C-alpha cells in the first residue's frame, strides 16, 4: 500500500469538556437599559492521547459587560477526538490547527448560543473563524520568534 492509501483523518468523538454560564447581576440587569460590550476569546490545545489519536480542545470565552458590571460570562471547552495516520509532522500540525478546529467550531458555536439564550439574553452567535489564516499567523509568529532567539552571527 502506498503512503496515500494509509492516510487517515477521522473524527472519533465530539464532546464537551467544560461548560459554564454566569449572569451575576440577574434579574436586575433585565430591568435596566444596557448596551453591553462583548469580548470573545478563542484558543485551542492539542493533546496526543495515543499513537494515532489526538484531542483538540477549543476554549471559547464570551463576556458581556455593561460598564463595570458583568452581564453574562460564558466559557465552553468543546473537544474532538481524531484518529490521524500517515501524515508528516508538519502536515499533522496543520490538520490539528485547521481541519480539526473547523470540525469542532460549529459545536462550540451552538453551545455558546444556547447558553446565552437560556440565560434569557438576546441571541448571540459566534462569527465564523478562518482557522487557516489564524494558523498561518501562528506559523509566522513562531518563525519570527525563532529568528529572534537564534540570530545569525555575521
């Protein structure tokens, strides 16, 4: 069999690792006129679980504040377990930095939207994310950092 035939990138499982919703100023916040400032944080971690099994954990934090008051805070860690075989390390890195987040993101988007809605707040939908561009930026930052740590001597 050729290397191409032995390649595999398969979803084994999608699951929630951690989920949290806080609305510390409810129900008083519903009586006030407010225009919240919303901050969204997004991050990924990759863990090697077994020889050909990797876990991607996507953490999303959404915080809505009105002045110094927290309107709501949502934190979701959504994960995916992936079977990966036959890829070179650089290809594997790209798969886990681009393809895996593209698989997991719709689930985290749904969880965040559902939690905000259950808190009786207006609909909130995470905007699409270009994981390919984020991956490229991260690779560029890593290369720049490597260049700064290992300057060439002239």
